[in-house]
C-alpha cells in the first residue's frame, strides 16, 4: 500500500533522518539535503562563520576546484575573498576569482544599459520605479558583481499600463501580460531584459497591501542619468525571504537559493538599526507569515544566528500556526507523492499510446495514479491522513 501511494520516498527519507520531527523540520531537512550538496554546505558554513579561519579556507580549497564548480557557486567564494582580505588564497584561485568578478561585471552591462533605456523614459513621464531582486542587490553592493538574467522593477499600479506602452514605444516586445507583471524582451536578441511589476507576486492575493509602504520607505538613487528607488533593507529582506520560500517550494532556482543566504546576511548586518518589526508587518499585511517563517527556519539551519532567536514567538507569528501547518502538509504531499509522478507523466501523451507498448504501459501505470492524487489535493484532511499513515507511521513517527 505504501508503494501504491508513492510514499516510499518519504518513508526512506524519514527513516534516514535523525532529527526531532515536525512537518516543518521534515521539509527543511529534505530541501537542505536535496538542494545543497555536502561541499556547498561546507562553503556556506564558511560564508556564515563569525570568525573564518585560514585553516577552514585551506580545507575548503582542497576539494573546491573553481574550474569544475562553475561561476554560480564560485562567485560566493569570490565575494568571501573580497570581504576578508586577511585570508590568503593560493595563486591558482586569486586570478580566477577576480577574473570571474570582472567577467560578470561586463556581462551585465548590456542588460543594465537596455533596461536603463526604459527607466529613463519612465522618468520623463514622472515615474520613478523601485529596483528589485538581484538588480537591487547590485545597487546595494556595487563592488560585487551579480549573475543577472534581467532587471526587475516595481511601478505604481496606476502607472503599469503606461509603463507597458513605454516599453513598446522603445522597440521592446512582450509575449504576455500577467496579472502582476510583464516581461520585456530585446527585439534584436530575444533576450529577456526587464520585468515590470505592478505588485510583487506572493500567491496570497494580499500582495498589494504593502505597495504604498514600499514606495514610502524607498530611497532615491541616481545611476547613469536615471532615477530609481531602492527598497529599505527591511523591505528587501522581506522580499528576499518570500522569494526564497517560492524557490524552495517550486525548486525554480538553486542559484537563487544560494544567493538569498548571502543577501540576507548582508541586509541585516549592513544596517545597525535594522527594524524587524517592518519585516513582520509586511508579512502580516500580505498574509505571508508562513512563507517568512519557513524561509527563516531554513536559513537558521545554516546562518549561525543572524536572525533574532525569538522572531517566531512574536505576536505576528502566533496567529497563523494552524493555517501554516495545513500548508506545510500540502507542500509535503506535493514533494513526496506528486512531484515524482508529475515528471514521469510529462512526456506521456494520449496520442502516443498506440506508438509502442512501452508508452502504453507507462501511461496506464502512471497517469491514473497522478490524476487520482491531484484530485485529493482539494481534501486537506485526506492529505493529512495519507501523510501520517503512509509516511510518518511507516517510518515509526507519530
């Protein structure tokens, strides 16, 4: 029966784990082990160490080869090198890490230059956008290069349609207007250049509740004759935590997860009077307490106490525990019971079942299970029953 429901994956994970169990702990442990390799865990321990030692760096470099690890991961090591000039790196790493920073700095220039064309035109219409995500962190830390696919900006909602017309008038094109944003592409290269948001999508339906606060707390910044707004450290941290939760849940960007860890540390430590109440108020207004709580718990596993120890005991976090528990059950259900089947079913089309007996066999084996498990998603009590009886209890956990 356990195998029929696909819970052998959850069963194995639970049996292999040694932690005190709660639904949240199970998920955090699973995300951590799946998304971050043991060698990456060593790198993150070094990055979050309060007093990194020369010996710790030397030990890391024994197995961390920049050439094989690639730019995404080695960039964090380059950040560490710049932040800690007292630490000595070998002749092999120094030119490669500095070269990586230089290469990315120039690589981003074209994307930034094209996005500035739209931003400058928006400025002429009296619109000063807030820069978000990786591009914002680039403004926060101009000395550190970022791997940037595009630039994200937030405009006042009543200027959203005007902003779309501005992009079109400059020769950029979009494929679709989403409820919260539009992605503009360069007509010559087809590359995504800038995403214009009217609110930051968080999946709760209450995202607009903080728009005015974001603009009120943002500070104006001049860059190459363009005016942009930078979010406050607190708002930037909140956005980073919500995006981290989305990346974890949807497994959309491993690179984004690694950078989130580094960005959170900087945003908190860079502001002496960092006001955690702003982060909590944003979470309460947008109904994202569970997302923020989960992201903080995940980061706590690595971050060596950069978050207040009592943050989840504050009043804002005491009101949502039941809803959060139900939501976490659903995430657990998706990950251990549905995700694997979804991947198996993707290539299986009904029009192809007569092409070979193997396709037909796989279709009949996986599709009915997948549709049945999807239907159950609208019944949270059944989801809870399945997880407890075919996952937790089978692993000896009550």
